[in-house]
C-alpha cells in the first residue's frame, strides 16, 4: 500500500497524514482509560466526584465558605476595630474572584472591592485571600464571621489515596499475598517443564508422539473442567489429614498443573530447534543426557525460559478464578485481584479507593511487561503461531 | 506475615532443590543400576540400551504425574460428575443435561456466549490487522504498538475497574465523571447507565476484552505481515494493482494461516471469559455467560457440582473442535 500510494505526491501527503491521525486515534482509545484511573487515583477525593478527571489539570472554579479570625484577634487602628488575616492557610494557593457574606449571594462583591455591611462595617477581600474587616465599634462574640467566596482552585494532586488504600483497605497485605502466590507458582513449573521438554525433543522412547499430542490437546482444556474435581480432591485431602484445604501449597501446585502444558509445548518447540550436531558431538565426548541437558540445552534455552516465566508470572498475578476457588477470602489469603473484586462490591462508588487499588494491582504487570517486552513478544510469537 | 514470606522462600528453595535433587539423583541411580563403564563390552551395550529405555521416563515423570492429577483426572472426573446429582452421590443419568436445556438462565448465557464468540475474535483480529498495517508505515509505529499492546498485561479485574470508570453514570444534574457519558453529553446526547442497558450491555462488556486482546492480534499479525516477501508486493504494484487489491489479494492470503491462529486463540479465551462478567455485572441485566454461570452453580446454595460440571462440559464441547484441529495440525508437522 505504501508503495502504491507513493505514485502521486499529493495523495501521499494526505495519505500519510491520515495514517498518523488514525494511529493517534487508536493509541488514544487504548491509553485514555488507563490514564483516567492513574490521574484519578492521584486526585483529591472531593475533586474526583466534582469534575471529570480530564479537567483536573486546569483550575476549577469553586464556591466555598470559611470563617474570618475571631473577634479576639481584633486590633485598634485609626479609631476603628480591625481584623486582618487571610482566607487561605497558605496565602496565594488559589485566587479569589468574588466574595459575599450571605449564603444566598456568595459572590455579591468582586475581589478587591470594599463591601459596605451597614453601620459602617466594611469587609475587603483581595484576590490573594487577604482581608480587612473593620468596624467603628468593637466586635464581640466568640466566632469569626462567616464569609463565602468563589475561587479558582489550582489542580490538587495528592498521594493520600495510596496511603489509605495500602494501609487501611488491605491492599498492602494483598500485595504480599499475590507475591506469595506468584513467585513459587512461576518457578516450580519451569524446572519440571524443562526436563520434560528435553525428553520430548531429544530422547527416543515409545509413546513420545502420543504424549506430544496429549500435551497439545491439554493446551486448550478450559480451566473450568478442572475446578470441581480438584476442589473435591483438596477437600478430601484436607479432611483425611486434618489440614486446611485452602493453602498456598495447593494453589502453587494448581497453577503449576495449569501452566505445564503451555510450558512444555513452548520449551519443546524451542529445544527441538537447537542444532543436532551440538548434542551429537557432546554425546560422542561421553556426556550423558543429564549433562547435555544441564550444560548445553538449559543455558541455550534461556530466552524461552524467560518468555515462559513472564507469561506464567502475568497469568498467575492476574488470575482471579483459581484464587477464588483454591484460596480463602480471609485477610491472610486474599490476593490483589480478589481484593479488588471485593472492593467493587463493598466500595462501589468510592472511586478514590477503586482507582487507586486498581492501579496498584496493575503496576507490577506493567513494569514486568515494559522491562521484558522483548521476551514477552518472542514467547507470544513462538507459542501461538504454531499451535494456539 | 513474616512467617508467610519465610514459608514462601522455604518452599521455593525446597521445591527447586527437590526438583534438582530428584532429576540428579534419579539420573545417578540409573548409572549405578545399569553401569555402562567398567563392564564387559556386551554388558555395556545392554546396559546402555536399558538406560535409554528408563531415562526418558525419569525426565518426563514429574510432568506426567502433575498433568495427570491436575488436568487429565479432572477432565474425566468432571464428565462423570455431570451425570451425578448435587453432592455427586447419586447417578441421575442425563437429568442435568435435561435441566440445562430447560433453564432460562442457561439459554441466555449460551446466547450471550455465542455473541461474544462472534464479535470479540472478529473485532480483535480486524482491529489488530488494521493497526498492524498502519503502524508499519510511520516512524513512531513501535511506540504506538507498545501502547496498544499494554492492556494485555492488565488483569481482567483491573481492566473491569478501568472501564467501569469509563462507563460511570451519575444522575441528572450532576457532573458526569465517566468519560463516555461526558462525551455523549458534549455531543448533546443523554447519559446512560451503559452496563444495564438491555442487550447492548453485552457489547459494553465485550469492548473490555477487545481492548485487552487487540494488542495480541496486532503483534502476531504484524510479524506475519513482515514475513511477506517484498517481491510479491512489488510484482503486484508493477502489474498495476491498487492498494486495496494488494491488501486483499496479496497480503491477506499470505497471512491467512496466522489469522486463523489468532482467531482460534481468542475464541478459546472468549469461551472461558469469566472475570469481566463477574466484576462488571455478575450476570445481572441478562449479561450472564457460561463460565460465570458455572462458577455460580459451583457455590450457589452450598454448591451443585452436578450442574456446575454439566456447564463445564458445554464449554469443553465448544473448545473440542479447536483442540482436534490443533492436534491434527501438529501431527501433520511430524511432531515438530
């Protein structure tokens, strides 16, 4: 297509422009939803529900109320009683555009104007929030006067949501649980699969072709087929030995079993592609299969081992179904995906909690993914182009 | 908490060490039982032959054991469960299957699953192909592909939260904070509660899976497109083919096999789709699918394993043609 459209210069310019635009459109659709929760997770809780996240970078106009300093802080100046101060804790943090003293008319006066409040009482509020409240007679009472003002609030970003979620919503603990599940469940299948893959690729024995066919068949067996019998098996084993049936060991083995067909398939097709001369010359030198495997095949297979490790890591970290069936829902066993699912039920509309929790659950896979994308893509190509 | 980390570390060490010890020890044992060195010529040959018979099974043994316990036994067992009642004690013949056919919720799930099966693989493959072709032509294509590929790393639950926020609806008079409703409103439309819209809500759930899986289709198809020999396209250009003819008549036929693989891979995924429906609607508003229905029956009212197993069998039947096709394909390649 590129060559064809290169025939006329004018068409090519608009064609190229269109391509850039189209790709930009796709990129936006594919990134905006994620950016949305990242931005939201960093916003102030009250601002999240007040305006869309896409407005959060520009200042927003908000009407608020506050109290002036109490009468106890008044001083006498030029025969008047004066209270001075600033509406904002940090002066200049936002800009007042208008103010008022009645809730019905919160923006009665413009910033900088001197408002006449009857009986010679005046109030002046400036754009930076500083005010002068003056009266010919002494102020009395305990509380400062209530004033209303409209101010442009600068975007306010905070990491408060992360503190809340990590410490009091149990996400921190679940993060640890997810790691506890994921790391062993990634490492165990690699070893077992590597030996099996070597045998299937380079050793001759009866039933080999059948085994390969079975493994390719098992690649696509839905997880759903395994859940009920395994749940029963685990309950049975638990009852028999008087141990809990929902344990980390149980889920490590389950993930190992479910990941094994793909691991063996991926590793076997890679190992089968290694040069035959390598094995044969080693064998002539008197090396046993075990030595050939550990000293030649395993080091050469590093890229495919890395590919599988990334796959398994992402799959286990992101899994919800297996964790829901084989682990309990207590604080000591609830993984991140399970916790997020629970929060969706219990904290339905609290977007500051949900977006922050979601971002914490996806940050690890995203980091793994970005740093090891090369291996991930390689595994994807090797794993799917042949079999599926 | 500390003990949890400790036990995880111990398991990693023991597990990996145990694996290594098993493979190394078993290997040594074979050498000891059937020595090939330091014995007479014929005995050595005999023993080497015996070693060759035993050793593959030592290597592959643990894998067979685990596959047997975690996949092969359960598949057979699930099939049996589907002929038994709730607790798995009494044989009920085809009762579960009969119940299934008459169950309103099941028929609804099956119909929804069929819609998913048609829409999601088609949309992923189509979008993936378009993006692969487009990004191939621009200097920042690699970055664009990376970003579109990114959702593949996100869990279905995480993606559900992300999209639930996109679909968020707030009542009349309130500022819409969901981007979809904000856009609809900006164009003068009426904000909607997208995930409970009858019928159409299914498509809003499908979008989530399409969003995740398009990157997969794109990467595979992009690499297939690169594999097309330049000469075939050049020859077509010389013959005066227009871009559309080149795309449809030259490029597509050459990557047809890959398209099929992408399609079937996503099809299998769609058959098992669970997390998205559970977290977005839990099957409410007629958005139920098979995998979620099965999960429901596994635990509903103390769990009905018979019905759960029967639904699992239905999912399995959906996968079966692809499984057979894969095995035949692999046999054709001669076990390579």
